C-alpha cells in the first residue's frame, strides 16, 4: 500500500481487540442460558457466581467455534492451550478473577484482508483466545446507587487481537466490518452490536514517522462502527494536541462520550503483570487433536472469498458484483436460489444490487426479512426475459410484491394491465401510424439524429399505453425506415 497519510505530521498506529460473543446456548463454564434480555440475575448459576465448591466445565461448542474462526483466518490451532485466572477486583466480577487465556491461546496468528478504496491491505492477527465475560453494573434508575446484573457473567467470548497494523480510523472501521461479517458468516457470533455481542476496544497511539511506537491508550467498549471511527479520531486529536503542547501521553484506559465527541480517562492502563495471571487449577489444559480440527473444517461453510471467486468463474459476475453477492451468507444463499430458479446470473445480481438492496437499505432490513422470496422474484425476471412485461412494468409488479401481496407474478401483470403486446400486426399498425404522424422526426433520424429515433420509440410506447415491447418497437421502426 501507499505510505499512510499523516495527521499534522504524525502517523497514527491502531490495533483492535474485539470481543465476539460466541453463539452457544449456554455459558462457557456452566449450563446457564446466554439468552439476551432476561430479568437481572435470573441467568446466573452457582458456577457463574463463584460460590464455594463449584467447578467450571468447558463448553465444547465454544471451543469448536474458536477452531472454526481460526481456520477461516489461516491461523494455527494450538494442540494444547491453557486457561488462566486474570485477577482484578470489580463489583461485577463475582469470583474476583476472570477465566481467560494468556500465554498459550487456542488461536495463534492469522490475518484478515480488507480493501481500502482501490487498495488491498492485510491486517495480521496476534491471537484469538477464549474467555468468560463479566457481569454488568447498572447505574440508572437506582436512586444514585449501582445495581449488579450477573446474567452476562460466564458468557463465552472470543477475544480477537490484531497487530498494530492499521494507520487510520477508516482502516480500523473496514477491518471491524470485515471481521463482523466473517464471524456472522461462520455462525460463531450473531454480531448484534446493540446487545453487546460484538464490541471493540481500540488501542491508539501516534508517532513521528520513523520513530518508535508511541504510548497507547485503549478506548473501551465501542459497540458501533460509527462510534469506533469517531472515538479513534477524537483520541488521535487529543494525543497530538498534548504532544504539541509539550506534555506526555500516559498509558490509560479511556471511554468515548458520543454526546461530547471526546474521550476521557477511566483508569490508568494495567500491564499484564498487574493481573497476576496464573494457570487456573480447576481447568486442565485444552487438548485439540488434529481429527477434531479436520471435522470442524469439513463442517464449515464455503468462505466468502472462495464463493465470490466461484461466482466470477461460473456465473460470469464482475469482481465487484460477486463481492456484493457475498456480503453475508444469507445474501449469498438468496442469490444462489434466485440464480438457479431464473437461470440468469447477471439479471439476478442486477435485481439484488438494484431494487432489492434499495428497499432493504431504506427499511434497514436484512435479506432474510425480504418480503419477496427468491422463487417469486425469479418468476418476475423470467417474465421480463420472455417479453411478457417491460422493465418498468416489472418494477410496478415488484412494488406490489414488496408490500406483501400473495398474488402470483402472472396474476399481478394481468390485473395491472402490464402485459406487453404480443400481436405483431397490432404493433406494426401503431408503428405505421407514428411514422406517418411524425415526418419531422423521421427526416431528422434519417439525417443521423439519434434523439429523433428515441422520440419515435417514445411515441410508439405512448400510443400503445406502455404495452409495446420497446425492443420490438425499435426493431420495427429501424426496419421500416431503413
């Protein structure tokens, strides 16, 4: 890639730590439910509360989701990994420590490729490790007091850590979006940022070009791509202002306030030794044999890049179009059903990129919530192909289908009077009348003016009340005036 852009003479250095909540129905070390939205403290069992005499038991499904992610990013799956206790004291951490992984994580290395404008960039991953979530402190509606909800305590997380490879907030957002799309595609995380299933911590520092890495500050708990970009930009400006004023940047954990658009320090940033990591004596080492890894590999869905390449090779789609067809697994599956039903890959892709995406975006819907099923849209595309309805007429039919109509495509075409003329003799008569009534346009067309030809076609469409097939009308006019 090109050299990164400087901000007031400083280079920005960013690494992201992303917590992806794994899509298991139970917690990582207990059988308690992970369902969102339950009343406070109704989904925290004795293990989650750390009561004396309880022992954690590792959730096999959480491990398999970690393996699946590691395979997707080309990482090494550790044949043996260790769970450790990360010790710190906070009201929503009932045991006084968090079970995590430190020295030997389950997923090691890997990378994720992103696209910035016309350029490709590889973001290298340091690791991805399994850990349990903490509870949640509730500060609202408690008359100045703080409530503790331990429903999230023990929820399985995969913490995905990058190298400090990103050089702008735009790159960080593109990486976060690509990572979000991948974990949802793989089914390892539902990606619901509003519910906290996918949240990012941004490690941000600045330096003069060629200098050693600057002191980083960690912006915690960013649960939207917009906040991620705003928080990084605000933190960069704060650090540069401080350095230009001759002051030091101290290592710290900070929060982003969307209302003020500023970051503010929460606490001084801890180093690893402050957490006093040591292997959890209640959990044996996690052993992952090659046969387990291969079984997970065989059960994985086709990855987005491979599927997009297949759509290019087999369906003749352009690279950009194939990329849009694989924006999510649900979108790709819809495209495949639509393509197979109508037998026209490019038309299927055009409708998905056009009318379907326009309405989905306007209504903030996912393709899975489309009111028009793929086979129904395929029937409409086939009626365009065989000349039954024009493109404009098809859009009118699509409007009705999108509103929830259960009528068939053919019934709607008939009911709305959108069926194109199939009587060639009737169309020829209309063309003859238009030519006779528009001598000036005929002369201008014969003189080489293309606009005059379009005017003649328009008159045919007007005379036929939009029912003439434009292609047939054009061909007839050309034949009669040649």
